[in-house]
């Protein structure tokens, strides 16, 4: 699709906005579950879009970085996600930032160097989100958060 679009527009394609968050991580799930028949997470729902963007230096912008479901609500501090919030809180304490900042830091830590698009209109929430730059997660923390969001690793 992106090659087709490129053929018909003059502008270079430099950004692609895709849904991505700890709770909506299908953009990367398929690679982690590749060739695994026991879970539907192995289904490729993106036709290699992330790999294409990385190969062509197209920056992925993650929309709804704090929402679960399509637009169901914010998973930070939601009682529906106790394990995830517990790990977000623990890692946030280490870096001196909020759970929200850690959830955004998880997106920024991906090697694709994604950007997060925040939807909040609340200045204090926006400040929390900006604090994500203060927390460069370790690999261990990154995978702990992935597991705490209800997935498993092969
Ligand atoms: N290209 C596309 O297809 C596409 C699709 C969807 C969205 N987008 C873009 O992505 C942007 C973001 O989407 P979104 O609004 O769904 O994303 P979001 O930033 O993940 O979600 C916003 C929700 O999180 C809450 N929130 C943010 N910070 C919080 C905090 N510190 N503590 C508690 N709650 C917090 C907000 O509540 P408060 O408002 O109370 O802070 C709001 O309910 C949109 O504005 C839109 O421009 C693009």
C-alpha cells in the first residue's frame, strides 16, 4: 500500500501513524510470536508495516499510546489492569516519574525510535507524558512491562 501511495504522490512519506501501546501492541506481537500456532498473536495484522517503515526511514507515530481497546479508556490507574499498573508504578519509582511516563517510555524505547501522539488536553497529564524522556528503560524492564500487559514470550 505504501509503495502504491508513493507512486501517486509527490511528497516523500516520512511518517506513518499506527495504533501502538502496551495494551495494543499488535504492531510488534507478530514478530515475537512468529510461526506459533498456539496463539492468534502470531497472525500478521500489519503486513510487515513496521519493518517497511524501518527500512525506509519512515517514523512511526503511535496513536492512542495510553488507551486500551480501540478507544475504551486509559489503562493507567485502571483497576482492569492491576499487574501492569503495579509494574508501571515500580519502574516509575526507580526513575522518579509517573506510571504514565513509563508507559510512554516503553514506546520510545523501541529501536524503531517511534514518537507518541498524546491526546490529553490536561497540562498536568501532558507534563507526566513528557517525563518519559527521563526514563530510558532497560531491556529487562521493557520485557517485564510487555509480560505484565498480559502477553507471554516464547
Ligand atoms: N492517525 C490515526 O489513525 C489516529 C487515530 C486515533 C488517534 N490519532 C491521534 O492520536 C491522538 C491521541 O489519541 P488518544 O487521545 O486516543 O490517545 P491517548 O493519549 O492514549 O489517550 C488519551 C486518554 O488518556 C488519558 N490520559 C492521558 N494522560 C493521562 C494521565 N497522565 N493520567 C491519566 N489519564 C491520562 C486522557 O485523559 P485526559 O484527557 O483527562 O488527560 C485521555 O482519556 C489523537 O488526538 C489523534 O490526533 C490518530
